C-alpha cells in the first residue's frame, strides 16, 4: 500500500517538476493544523529533518512554482506562515481525486467494527515505527 501511494505521489511530483522533499513539504503544509496551528518554516524543517539551507531551497522551489505562499503573521511580522496556494490545491485535488475515490471504495467494503480494528492496528504500528526511529537516531 505504501509503495503504491509513493508511486502515485512520485508521478505527481515528476509531472510537476517537484523533488521528493518538495512533495513531503507540500503534504505537511496541507495537513498542518489550519489557522489555529499554521505551518512555519522552522516547524516544517524539524518535521522533515532538513538543514536550514535545504529547507530554504525547498521552499524557494515551491514558491517559485506557485505551490505555496510565505505569509507574514498578522500579530508578529517576524513569523512566517506557509500556505498552500489555491491554484496548487486545485491541481492536487484534481490529480488525487481518483486516489480518494479508490480509498473510499475499499473502506466501504468493511464494517465499522472492522475499520476500528484496522485503525487501531495502524495507529499502534505507527507508534512502534516512531519509537524505532527515535531510538535508532
């Protein structure tokens, strides 16, 4: 499943001239906590485990390509928030719509109880993998 997801994401990246890291950044920005917890370059850098220089280069590429915008915070002009550009959201939505439909189709073949078990398993697996990565580092 992960391999197939990665192939779909990689095809989108190639089609739009993006690096793997660019895609990781876009996904993280899109998944950020919304207006209450906007993504910042520092938070993204930590999440992706990049150097400051690599993060700046990634954000420069994404901004130049029209995928993101850097926006100064209203309450503190020193703080920069990263926003997914509306046009880019539309491109991603259009490209990944079939993936969403496929995911929905697979999910519909399971009962609520079965899905709860699957979700619990995936949550536990993710927690174990996170612990493994932290102990390995």
